[in-house]
C-alpha cells in the first residue's frame, strides 16, 4: 500500500509525515514538482482537501488533510506505538500535539521572514519569540520533572515528532546557542530525538 504527500518542496509539515512513515516502514512518496497556487486549486485537489491547503496525504481510501491528522493516520497504518500505549498515554500524546498547535502561529511568525515569504516586523517577531520561549519553558519544566527521557511514556511518540519539527527549525534559525542553553532538559531531549535512526 502506498501513500503520496502533496505539498511544495521542503514543506515543514510534510517532513513530519515522512518521519512517521519511516518509523512505520510505509511506502510514502513526496513528489517535488508540486506548484502551490496551481495544483492545490484544481477540482481534483479540492475534492480531497476542501480548503486547498498543504500538505494533503493521498491514501488508497481518499485524501486526508491537516498534518497532525495525517501523521496519526500514518501511525495507525504503521507504528501504532507512536500514538502512545493505552488510553492515558494516547491522551497525553494528543495533549502535547494540541499544545503545539497553540504555539504554531508564533512559530510561523518567526519562520515567514526568515524563509523570505513575507516582511519582517520587529514587534511581531518579539511577541512570537516571547510566546515560543513560554513554550520552551513549559517543556523544560515537564522534562525536568523526574528527569523524563521522553514527553510521554518510555519511548518516542508522535508528540516528540511534532515538537521536534518546530524545534529543529527554530534551533537552526531563530534561537542561538546562548538562548538554547537556557533549556538544558529540552536541549538534551532534542539531541536524543535527533539521534533516532528514523529522524536522521
């Protein structure tokens, strides 16, 4: 069974799906010829994604949209342990994924001018940076409690993958060494995730 990711090249959220697919040893392709503003406006595309956003995951059953929903779908088809083990862990994984959504706007506020997709606004940048620092502080507190190795349970989950995508972009673009070192538990956890064979 094969799946296709529809999104422009190097899409942040598409990378999340590729990682989940590697964990589950799934056959997922990601064609690099997608034209944003063209391919996502076709009737065929809009039948699978009603608002024409990316990424879209094309499955044998039809289209799946919203990247976290796509990631959950792939986890269900591949490595279900990424969803957590048991009701409580599964709910905690969902909780951390939902938490990431509450900071997503701030992530893109930083990312858009860095990527050259829009103009830099100092006030917006500072506000986004402040809010993302709150997110890192929350993760630091959680990971420091009992010196947790992972966000949920005793192994990597979808919660790690979702947050790793954020952190990887931010740590390599907007947060310098001095700022990163304010969050030692987050940094250690980030490096632990980076060493996973399916992440590299």
